[in-house]
C-alpha cells in the first residue's frame, strides 16, 4: 500500500495525499487567525515542514516573523521552544550542560546532563545572527544529524525536528552573519515583506481589539512523520530530477551548465543540497495539492527560496545593482528553454 518505484500509487497513499492537502489547508487557516496575508511565506513554511527541512525567515522588525512561527507551532501538537539569540549566549545555553548532583544517602557526586531548549520538535531561533559564530555552531549538528553531542555523549533529537530561524537584514551593528556552512543547512530562505494597505488596516483592526483568537492543534507528531514519509515516497520523474540538478548547476561558475548571468555575477554557486531540496520541495508542493507527481512548475516555484542563500554574488553584481534573487530569477527564466 505504498507508492511503488515504478510510479504507481496505491490506495493508502492516495488517502494520505488527501490528508496532506487537508492538513495544509487547516494549518493555513489556523495561522490565518493571527497572521494577515503572507500567503507565500506560510506556503513556504508548510513546504519545509512536510519536506522535513529547516527554514530561515528574513524581514525587517515588526513584520510578525516570530508570531508567525509561534502560531504555526501552536497549530502543531508538538513540543516548542524559543531561543532568543543574544551576543552573550553560550553554546551550552542551547544544547544543555552537565550539573553535579549529590546522592544524600551515600554522599556520592555524579554528573547529570540537563537538556537545553534544542531538545524540542519545533525550535524558534529568534534573531539568529545576533550571536557569535561559536554559539551559532551549536545548531550545526542538530540541524544536519538531528542529534546533540555534549561531554562526550551523543543524544538523539526526537522526530520531527525543525529549526525555524528569524533574521533582520537591515541592522548590521552587533550582528554576526551566518556562515555559508550553516546557511546551507536551511532548506528555504523566506523573505517577509511589508503588508498591503488593506492588510495593514486588517492587522491594526485585529490587534487593537479585545478578542484573542484560539489556535487549534491540527496534527500530532506521529501523523506528521507519516505525512513526511509519504512526501519522500512521491515519485519524481527522471526528467524532473535532471531539471532540478541542471538548475542548481547553472548557478555555479566555470561549469559546463553555467548560466551566462551566473558566469558574470556569481562567485560561488549552490551545492548538491540545493538539488536535493529542489526535488523535495517540488514533492511537498505536489502533495499539498493532492497530486501524486510533482511538475517542473513546482521546482521553479521553490527555486528562489532554495537557491537565494546558497548563491554568493561578486563585486560586479554589486556594482550593477543586481541582487541574488534577480540573478536567480533570470536563471529560472532561462531554464524554461530546457524543458
């Protein structure tokens, strides 16, 4: 009763596909009780959630980045923790530390590991770029291997596990840019923009009244894990995988498949994780619609969020006023000729 390797879809998985679409719709509805607009960002978070990937939310202060993540966590029947990143935060403040305990009957002292806030299902890393690289690095093992090593012992993290981080792109004083190795562990970079006039009026109306919306949990951990496994089983046609890989390789200078715009403006292109996340993101988007097979449009839809934080531009791009997403948009437009 699974999606077979030849692409055939069994009845049980068809039922689960319907459930994925239902869960995505219900989560969007619950988040919409507190968040006005930002539909693309919410869709991106759901894509990361179903693909079992981490997400980085980038936006200026006051755009409800933290509220969006905490509201999504409320709608998930999962353990949630929030870490406020500050310059004096230490790695052990995230992973946990050993404390000495004394047995009153014997007087013997032993070390006991006290788990930190990383031991949760959904971890909100608020203003992640406000802490030094030493502390940022405490997340690396957790994000990739889903485990934490402390005092020579390795502790597995309970599935599912997501790091949803926020970052302010305009304030640079007292901040520490995330190293590329850590950025690469985020599946998606989601940019939150200003709301429209109508949306801002709705925000002002909702948040200045007495009513406080109640968020209803939609899905628990065991069901979410089952839906994530389904997304993995969604068949990706070889042509789609080839397209996703070529799109990632087109961002790399000095490759056979390099796009002309990348040759001119890019110093470093996206690595193999980008190819993986393009395919996984396309599968998740297809599952949210209840479709059994992803399309090239699904790959193109997730490509900006997958590639934006993996492409490093050169000085010529800066001189010409080109942004990373400008370059990626041009590569995606060019890729229409490949299919």
